[in-house]
């Protein structure tokens, strides 16, 4: 055998081995990702379910369910459980269950069903969250929809939730900070991480400093930003989580809680005209407003 042929055979063997290793790694990573939806800014607890018997059990919870309508779930705080399909056959791409309703995304549309077989109870017991959850939030009734709109500067982005709500990589990997800064990094961005600033606690002062280290500029909520900038607002569930809102070009505000959908409604389902008066659930501390460059390439977050 010539040296050239021997080298070609060797290279083919290497490619085959690499392909086998790659495929094996992919197979090992397959499963159902289970997330407990607790936070908006921080990453939610997640585990990968790989046991075929348990995956069949999950399938069983989705059989012959009575249909229902969109329950209009609240947007902040505990929001149920999310099952994300990672390479499993005969299982929907996404299943979410909360307050007795199952939402199934089949790759094209959302459908809603009554959880008659107990999926939510099963996941509650599996994750051990039943003893640690706060009582369900009761809407405050704050009438954020009739307040005067805050001034705009001309750099505000349009409200285009479909750009973020893809029930796939964009929605799952970008949080409220990504949305507020209008930049899809796919990293579940954290204030201060890009600039090397690590907040010492989950409080307004530390997260204000972290946002400023990323280039956001503190401002008066009742004033407009400089041209080609727009306002965002930071709030805290003290010691638990942070959350961001942004002002859109219509003067109203919108937000994206964690890996769930972007929306322009508060927790009482009112349009958000001022984040200070909106129903923010457990995010009781209003930390302040900031100006952000309208050009995402000029925004440094990670």
C-alpha cells in the first residue's frame, strides 16, 4: 500500500471515530429538560430527565386531556414547570404546566389542556418545590394602565414580542436583561458579568452598580434620555431575584420574565405605562431607571 493510500485510510478512520464520538455525545445529552420557573433574571433550576421509564411516565400525563382556553398566567414569581424536549421522539417540543393547566407547543402553535392526570403534582413532588413556594400572588389591582406615559427620547425599540417568543433558542436563552437591552446574547445575561463586576447581594444598590459597570446610565424616570437612547427600569424581589422593564416606542413598557414570553402586561394584566406603579408581584423594590444605547452593538452585556 502506498503512503498516500495509507494516509487516506488513516484520515477516513479518524473522521469515522470523531463522528462516532460526536454522535455518542449527542445521544448521551438527549432527554427532557425540566425547569422550575421561579426567576426572571437568574437562571432557573434545571435537571435533565434521561430515564426511558420516566419519560414514558411523562408521556402518560399528556394522553386524552380535555381542551381548555389560554389561562393568562401571571408573568412574575413562580410560574410552574417547563419541559423542553432535547432529542426525544414522540414528545412535544415544549410542555408547560401551572395551576392545573397544561400548555403544549407542537412546533407550530400553542394548545391548552386541563391537567386531569396530575402532571403538575408529579413535577412538584419530583423537584421538591412544594415546601418552598410562596403563596400564589394576588394581583394588586394597581391601575397601571391609566397612568400618564413617561417621556420618550426617539430611540425606543418597537414592541415586537414575536422576535423573542420563539419557544426555542432565543426565548429560552435570553432573559429580562437581554430584553431590556434589546440584545440577544443567548447567555441569560447578568448585570456586571461582561464588565467583571460581581454583585455581593441581591439588592438594588449592588445591581445598580453592576448595570452602570455595563455602561447603563442612571437617570430620572420622569425625564427623557439623550437622543438614540431609551429608558429601562430595574426592580428587585429582595434577596431572591432581579427583573428589568424597557420602554418601547409607543411610550408603554414591556418585559420578558426569564425564559418565558415577552409581554406588555403587568401581573394584573394591565398595560404598563409606568413600572413604578405597575403590579410587579413580589418584585417590591423599585431600584431606578437607566438609559441604554439604542444600538445593540454599543451595548456590552453577557
